[in-house]
């Protein structure tokens, strides 16, 4: 999919949680987050984390030098979940 | 141990080594393996002037559109357009093959439509393409996927004049 879009001259970057699959498919550019399937942008209501993952991917797009590069992003699932829980607790206190 | 090397360790622990070979043995031809790299397309503009589209395999679709066929034995090779100005309440998910526990509470964890709208509003992204695109990742005939869905979707992305595409294969 990503290769088909890139071949049409549109730069692409994907966010993956499955490194083995990505390595086999060889997309032009990808960033890896060590998160659970279906949670590529982190955890519910953690807006800052969701935003930063998007920006990490887009920054990587602008700096990639060779096709097939995969960047490991420095996020941590356990920490993301803890922060998500705190955010939800604060949210509940307010509402 | 630095924070970075610790994360690399974590990443290694999460690799499902050998899984790929097992799946391909059970369902020959269902997995794509490429040995070549496609040439990198060059960004023509900075992000703040670019039109961005988002492509997802999460099975997210506007309420009222034809639901993805999540139980077809060889998969569903169609895609849905999701207007980029949609609200989360306009959308629903039809896909069984990944955990949607987070997405059901906040769709932005897999389809970050509100975050992209915010990044556009503050000018970090130039503009959003009129539509984002979504399909389901359960497609057992890899060759057909490349021949039909991948080309159809790439054509739709190109037709909307997108400068950059962000993808999230669920």
C-alpha cells in the first residue's frame, strides 16, 4: 500500500507496532512504537502522546535518507498506560 | 543503562520471532515479502504548506457507509473515504482482527483524526486532504491486494492532490 503511494511520487511514512511484518514488507519509511496492536498513537485521552507520535513520524519523513529506514521511537508502553490512567483520573475529578 | 538503550531492549523483547514463517506456512502466499526497496519520493514543500492524508487499516468508517465484510474468508478488498472534518461520533469501526478496546473509548489511539485537525489548526500541517482512507487488514490474497486495493487507494490519494501520506497499518 505504502509502496504504491510512494511510487506515485507522494512521500509516505507509516507507524508500526509489528516490526517483523514491517521488515518483510520493506516500506519506504516507518517508525516503530512498542505499543499494543490497535494502539499506534498510544492510550485513550493522552492527547500529548498522540500528538507527539504523529509529529515524530512526520519529522522522520522529512529526514529519511534511504528507502527502508525504520526508526525506533523512544516511547514506552507501561509508561504510556500509567500516564493515561493519571489523565483519566484527573478527567474524572473535574467532571 | 541509558533510557534509549533500555527502550531498544524492550523492543527486542516484543519481537515475535518466527511468527512470519509460521503464518506463511499455514496460509501460503498470504504474506508479502519484498526484497527490493522503492525509490524515495521527495517532499516538495515543508509540512506547514503540505496537504496531508491519512491511511488506516483499522476498519474505521463513517456511520451509514457499507460495513466492511469482516468475516469473508479471503477478506474485503474495498476501502472507505472518511471526510477529514469528521467528528469521532460520526465514525465507527468494523474490524475484528485487532484489539479495539482503546479505540472504542478514544478513536484517536488508532485513527487520530482530532489530533490531525488540531495540528492543522495551529499551522504545523498546511492542510488536510478532503478525505482520509480506511480499509481492513484482513486480506489473505496478497497478490490481489497489491493489484486492486493498493492501486485503487493510491489513485484516490493522488487524485486529492496530497503532498504527504501518513499510514497506520493496524
